């Protein structure tokens, strides 16, 4: 994250001198730790929840899909509101409160006596997940120039995506070493850690943030220009949601093996592409980047749908992860270009809320499609990704202004 800190610190110094000392510590690193811890907890539940529901409550794919998806539904509603709260200078309260909600949600899922309580706990965790990142992002971007916001947001997004991707691996390792109960305790502890780090982070760069005007229309929460990029992001999310909700069950059902490593393979491919591909992505038009990613994602989902061996299924899973890898920076840059960089928290929150909608729909719909066989669910996800690539081709993609050469790392 050192490049992100350099970006944010360089951007802060010339613009913030009047508001606070130039050597004021950047909150970026601490916020990255807070977001990473919270999303590590959230990602861990994606591995824990399917077998937990099946074993404890005798739920099938539809019940698992609803439980996974409902958290993202809550997040979809809360992201724009959390982003707006961050824009208005309430980021620290929002982010710290999010960590507490993640802990409460984790304990609720673990100790729930009935499936309905699990659903309520998932709602709380989804609210916390949304508030965590979208409350923190305006804090990071508070003084970053408009031409650098897409890049900085993309780098900062690694804290979210790496936590979400590595969470399943944490679950596998912890369960093998200390048992299932220890995994749930670890998830709850990560939420507390997230809250503690956020609550002790300096808010100096927020002290001069102008209060957001009162909400007078839905456009104040969902800025104009965020809709189409968000719709494309949501279609990409449908594929990810299908993998999250059904891959573990699919590998158990069809391959009788691999369920403990499937999501880890997805995570590894995702993070590799995100880290290795970011320098290349900076030189590509964001529209082209989105189209390429959607085509790769669709290809991976089709490989999963037609796989007859574990190796083929894992190759398809890796391709899907690679396809999703660079969608977030592409969509952030497209969104901020379309809304002219103003109220970044609300704009990115609005676009990314459709990511949650895509996952929310994928869970129950994919679960229902398994009545036709698991391949039907993955084929449907691939079709939606292809449709999103066609939609992305219709977007205008104005060139993003480049930062002065001396300010680049």
C-alpha cells in the first residue's frame, strides 16, 4: 500500500496546508488495515456459511443463496448513505460503527438457534460491510485531486478486495488448526480489530470538510452518471455471487472434492491479476478494461459450467477470478469521470451498491436454477457477463486527465 500512501500524501500537502499541518499523518494505511480486517471477516463467512447452513439447519442451495445474498442486499441500500456520511465528515464514526456491526453479525450467525436469526445477522453484517469501505473511501479521497481519484480509489480498494478474497483461506486454515468454533471467534475478533483501528485514526484531514447539503432528492444519494457503470458492475457481480454462493456446494456435489480450495483459487487469481495488472490497467481506457474483464469472467464461468473434472472446474474458477480482478478500478474511474469527481463517496457508493444487488440476486436465483443442475446456474451467470460487455461498449469513455509528471510515484 506504499504507493497509495505516496499518492494520497502528495495530493494532500499542497491543498491542505491551510487547514492542517503539512506533516499531518495520512490516514490511508490505518484505514487500509481497518477495511482489510473487516472484509477478511466478511470473506471468511462465505466459506463458513454454506456448510454451516447445510449441517446445522439442513438448508439446501436456495437457503444458502438467500443467506449469502441478503447481506449484499443490505449493503446495496447502505453504500450510498455511508458514502454520503463520509463526504460530510462523519467517516470515523461510520467506519468504527461498521466494525462493531460486523462482529455482532458474525456472533449472530454462529450462535443463531434458527435460520431466520442467521438471516437477520447477515443483514447486520451486510450493513457493516457497506459502511466500512464506503465510509472510509471519502476519508482517503478527502484532498486527492479529481484526476487522481480513480487511481487512488483503485489502490485503496485492494484493502477491501484482498480481505474479501483471502477470508475463505483464513477459514480453512483456522478450522483445520483449531476447529469450527475458533473460526467464528476469529471472524468476530476481526470486526473488533477493524473498529479499534478506525476509532484511533486521526481525523485531521476531515476537520475542514464542508457538511453535505440536506438530501432534497434521490439524486443527492444516487448522483447522475453513476447508474450505467453501476449496472455493468452489478452484472459482473452476478458471476462473483454465483461463485460465492454455489461453488462450495457444486464441488462437493459434482466433484466430491476441492470445496476447501475452490474459493482460495478464485482469490489467488483475483489478487494476482489485481496486483500484476494494475500498471497495465493505468494505460488502458477504462471501457476497454471493463469489456476485457467481462469476457474473461464469462469464459471462466462457462468452463466451470462444462467441467467434468476438478482440475477443469478450478481452471474456470481461476479465470472467473481473473476476470473480476480489475473491474473495480475500471468502474470507479468511469463513474468519477461521468460525475465530474464531485461527492466521490456518494458516487462510488451508488455505483458499487449495484455490485451488491448483483450478488444479492445471484444467490437465490442461482440456487433456484440448480433445480436444472448446477451448470445452468453458472451458464446463466456467463450470459449476464456477456450482456454487460455489450452494454459497456456503448459507454462514452473520456480520457482521464493525467497528473503532473513530478507527482507520480
